[in-house]
């Protein structure tokens, strides 16, 4: 353009966290705003000698910036890999071409596979504003997605991310569509399956809105923040691992879409299936067992909805080369006793080590899902999975495998114990009839989970337990008195988190 | 809640302009974020003793805020009518109920009128995030809107805003769906119609993305920023006015929806019709003439699309008690010579005063639309409107009326003239065959319009004009040398703004 220097400014990291949304801050009186006609909420292309992103403009006054500076939010700074005082140029972005396919979908034209790939490439590159993401998700939900479209979406998500490969014909994986607190089955299942000689290189997520993700809980037992080379060494040696997947960009669109879907409260099977299966394909899996908890406060609320989701997962799985087995499970209440990273890890150790007081529900469900995994992988005959999984757990092989995996990941740790522990008692006599899973999770978070690994909630009752007035229902764990107080105040305001019915 | 003081902070105006999006800035380590579990992009209810809004959280570090402070963007500050250091409390907002109707529409259920009203009330109160607005507009476009739904949308828009009433049975209005630079017909038409004794209390908008709105151009002739009482006195005395509608909240959802529609590039007749007609009903009009320019770079691109829009405007108008007459006009090129507030006002004066060199196209089109207005209002017989309008223009009554209206609005002014004027010449011999209206508007904005009222573009040619190489096509007007340079550089990069074909 010949006069590029006219539209350049020096970059400053503002220190403002807008989560995933790239924001650029400029003074209204700066020469670039005036020349280009930018105003608040303009979409602006920001280009350095290294990278180029599209960001939304916030106009600042007062003393935020010098005349020759432009500020970036944390997300914009990261995407641009910027350095302080680096020069950048600012221009009107070209139209994002793939949005015309989104407009087409709005007006009834199904997506072609190439169009979906283009949409996902643009999303991964940060070229979609939040309102564009919302329009894309709304159009998919409103128009419905055919099997071909879900397959195209899944393949597109695989292609825009990185992919792992393993020198094995058979690589298994396990996934839970989620919605229940606790339910920390993965480390137990990996230990059983790897001990049976089946390769299971598991990457897990950290908590987004829950009190703990699998990676958070596992981190209280061993390092999980492994690079790919280290992960490969662990899997080579032990046949399995439980590491954090965040260092590997398996499906870069996924978090972005999930955030907007969640904000819109727009659950769609198409997005869920593409999200889950694309990550499994990208992780190099050949066989996947998918746990679908069904319950009124779980993600899937009715058995009918569970069946529909299961069929779609299996059909799309077939198209993208994955053997998928789905299992509908009881999603009425938390599984295990602990809610929070360290408390969940304690349950995992208790079950794997065959402790006498290990939570029976977590043990049973882990055996069930491990059995499905072994059968799917052909490691035992159909119908013999439960006996096989149970034997591996009972004779100590699973416990030795968990210890070996933790050692290989960098050394086994003992989960921390919280400094403050306060019991919360039943207000009346009766029988426990239900849990508000959402509020239980909230209480654990107010107590400090997952940032404070030791914090959370430890349940002493399950549905069907009869209690006397004053009998402890659960114990709050917190590392500071302040957080303990927040959680206690919240519980005082919501006494019906554990429902108790009078029994005559 | 007993511990409200625990979730309160003192408000600070950050000095960050996020256009219409309310943003609240908080420190990650402040006790409210920790207690409530807020994180970046959380939606937060902010409540003072006076008002309550929902805002999006940006988390700040470093030295932006004291420990006991929360910051607000300009939009949040305005919506909350906040004062410095005022105390506010922060909580999780309740679910926005009307979003369930939007989700219903996504999955194929038509909106009921009461649901549309609830949606619009929530939008007007700032309870919809941008992604919610996008989902609403996308769902309307994807599902299509029935006549009943468009009527419900229009009535809802009327009900959430203020309404004007006039002590007249017959109140006329005029609207242009837009897309052409120049085309400053309104002040001329108001002068003719008011001189004929028909009441026309015109509220107009300022430019949003164009080089001039009617209010911007009129402001170079008289004050337009009138309160309602003053506007009433002007209309009482002169039978008409041309004032800025911004001081009166006739349709508070409108700007918000238009911003998101434009960003999505999602034109929908339903939204356009509801937007236009709701403002006319709210302004107290009984009869409306609507100008629909049709052309490849205008808003409406084909005669077929123009006809469909015209029929919908008329049918919905009937349902909401408005007599609507639509006129399809030629939208190939700018109307008049000036583009920019003062240059357009100069054309208005020239036509109204019957100057010999007044732009003929602007005169003709003003007479045509004034004629339609007079006929619709019953001020003359059908077929006699043109003669009547022309007579009022020719004999000086329109010019006297324009002067009287300007005087009543606060005193007539002379439009300013720019300090810098540079002619832009044809590069070759030939015939003018077309204009890139969008880029012409851009050049006028780079020259400083509409903020600098004198700035803009003055055209010397029209389609069909034959020119020699070096003959001036138009003149750039700018108040500063810098702005002149920006516009010149832009023109150098885009030489084909005026298309010239060789003639043999």
C-alpha cells in the first residue's frame, strides 16, 4: 500500500482478560482511528511481521495509552504472539468468506463438507466475532444437521487441529458426556485397561465450569502437564497415561464453540458429537467407549434423548473410522464421595488399592466401563469383561499400574488435605431422596475448587440413606477461613441441596 | 440476602467506549469475583440504589482499579446512570426468561405476540448479550417471519419505546430505506408539504455509517437538537420541522438490532419493516410515504425485492394503523451533487430557493415524493400532486417555509465551507457509466464527514456525462490537510470509483 507506516502503532499489553475474545484498545484521536474511520466495536485486522488477527475495537480515553500506542487484551496478545512495543498495522479486515456459507445455512442450504472446513478454519484463526459464532450455532440448530453435515463438522474439526499417531493398530479411549460431580472413573479405568495390555493414551481436560476436571484430579497424584515426547515415553513404557490435553491443540475450535453454546444454553447433539469424536480421532484412537449419564440434572435428561445421542455417536463414528460403544448410566447423583481435585483423587486411590471403605458406586461403575472397553478392544470375549476387569482390580494389578503410570509421568504424589473442614448436618430426620448436582458443584467451587486442589465437598450420604436430624450429610473442605465462609453462606441460603423426605 | 455489603464495590468510570455493550471491569483478586465465582466474560447483574443492568465481565490486572472498586464501560455507566464512587452490588443474573422463546423459534415454534414483546423489553433493558441478539436475529431469518410475527414485532417495538401524540387527525411522515449517498430530499419535502398545510413533524437520524444523516445536514441550516416541548412549538407554528430524533427514545431496540444485523450482514425484510413502521407509529404518524431506491449498490438490489418489501410494508402498516404508500426509485447513483452535511444542505437550499444551477435530479425526486405525500394525505386529488408540489416550489412558498422552520428551530444558519478543496480529474476520455456508492461514501468520510460538517465530496458528473481526460469528476472538501491526504491516498488506491467507458 506504500504508506503502511501511516497505519502503524506500537503494541501494549493492557492486562485485561476478555477470555477468548481478542480486543484492541485505541485512542479515538489516534491517527489510525481517524484515517481508517474506526469506531467502537469496529472489527480490525491487526498485523505484525509475524502474525495477523482480527480483533474488536474498544476506544479508550484518558491515560491508558500514548498517542503512538495500541493496547491488546490478553487473548489478542496471545493470538498475535506479540512483544512489548512491537509495531503493528491496522486495517479493515476483508470479508470473512465462510460467513456466506453460514448465511446460506440460515436460509436453508445445507453445508457442504468443504464449507464446514472453511468455517472451522476461520474460527480457529479467530476470524469469527462472538455474534458470528452465535449465528453459526443458531443456524445449525435451527436448520438441523444431517448425518453428512455432522460427519463434515467432525472431519473439519479434526483437520484444523493437530493429530497424534501411535504405532499400534488398536488404541482405545474413554469419554463421559458429563454433567455429574465426582464420577472420577478415568484413572481407575486406564489402570485396569493398561494392566490388561490394551493401549490407552488418555488426554483429559481441566475444569471449565466444574469443581474439577480429570486433569485437575490426576494432578494431585502425578504431573499431568507433559509435552508430547514425554507422553509418548509414558505410553511406550506403561501402555497408558492420564495427562492434560491442553498442551496439544487437538481441536482448537472446540473450546470456542462450547463457550458460546453454553452461554446460549443451546444444546445440540450435532455439536456434541462432532466435539467428542473429533478429539478422539485427533488423539489417534481406534476404539472409544462413551459413558452417557442420564438424569434430571445431568447433561442428558431422558433415556430417549440418551438413545438418540448414542445412535448418532455410533453412526458418525463409523463414518470417521472410529469404533464407538455407548453406555447409558444412572445420572441421578454424584458418583464417589469427593467433589474437588484431591477428594476425587483420594476416591480413585481407595478404589484402585481395594481399600475396605472405598466408595462402592465408583468401584462398580469403573468395573462396568472398563469391562466395556476390554470387550470393545477384543481383549476378552463378549460377556467376560466384568469378570476380567474385576480380577485385575482385585489382585492388585490395577493399583500397581496406577503407581507405575504416576511414576512414569514424573513421580507419584499424595493428594493434599484442606486446612479447614466443617461438617454440614441434616436439619431433620428422614431419607435422602435426591441431590441438586449443580448447587453441590457450586458449593465446592465457592470453597476454592479447583484452584485450591484440596478444597471441595465430601459426601457422607447417598439416595436412600436414612438420617437423623444433626447427622452429617457432607463435609466442606477449604484452605482458607474466608472461602469456608463463602461456601457456608451459600449453603445457608440454599438448604435444600440434599433433599430429605420424612419417613413414617 | 443479609450479607449484601459483602458483594458491593465502588463504581469507577473506566473511560472505555465499547459502543452499546455494557462491560464491567473487576480485579480477579477482588472479594466479589472470588465469592461469586465470576470469571472473564461472566454475565453479571450490577445493581445500585437507582438502577440495575446486566454487563459482561472483563478481568483487569495491574493498576486499573483499587481493591474496593469496579469499573464500568461508557455504555454501562450510561445505562446505570452511575455516579463516581457510588456503591453497587454484583450478583449472578437470573435467567433471561424471554430467551426460551428464542430457543423455541430456533426449533421451529413461531413467536406469539406476547413473547416478542418480552424479547424486546429485555433487549431494551440491556439484558441480551451480543450472542443472544445474534441468535434472535438468526432464528428470525432462518425460521422466516409470518405476517403475524412481523406485526407482533412492530407492535412490540412501539410498546417498549416512547410515543408522541399530536392534536391532529392527519400526521404525515416520509422515510427512505436508504443506501444512496446524498439524496437529501427530506428538508425540501417537509417545506413543500408543510407549506401545503399538511402536518409533518419529522424526526431524523444522524449518520451511523454514512457520511451524513438528515439531522447532520439539517444542523448546518438550523439547530436540530430540540427537546419535545420545543419541537411541539415549532410544529404548532409552522406545521413541520426537521429535528434529530435521538433525544426522544422512539424505538430503543432499533439501534441495537441494526448494529448486530449489519455486523452479520443479515438483511431481513421483517426486521426492516418492524424498524421503520414502529418508529412511524411511535412518532404519531397516520400516513407515511416510503422511498425504496433500487440499484446494485443500494440497499434493495432488484425490482422484485423492492416489490416484495413494498407489499410487506403496506400490509403490516394496515395492521398497525398506518396508511403506507411505497415508491420504488432509481438507486443507480447519488442524488444531488453534495455528499457530506454542508454540501448536501447547500443542494437543499439551491433546490428550495429555485437557484438556476440547483441539481435537477434532486429537484425532480423531491417533487415526486412530495406529490405522493400530498396525494396520500388527501391534500390534493390523485394525479394532481406533481403540479401542486411544483407550484409550491416554484412560487417561493417552499423556500419561505424552510426559512420559517429554521427560524422556529432556533435561527437559520449558512452551511460552512471547507478550508481545503481539491479537484479529482478523469484519467481518460469517455462516458461516465456508474458510481461505486460505497467507496464514494468512504472517501467523504476519510475527508472528515460527518464530524467536520464542511467535509465531503462534490460531484460534477452523472451517469451519461462525457468527459475529457483531466476534466474534474468531483471535488474533495476537507478542513485539514491531513484529512485531505487520507482521502487522496484512498482515491489513488481506488481509481475506479467513477467508472468511465471509452466512447468511439
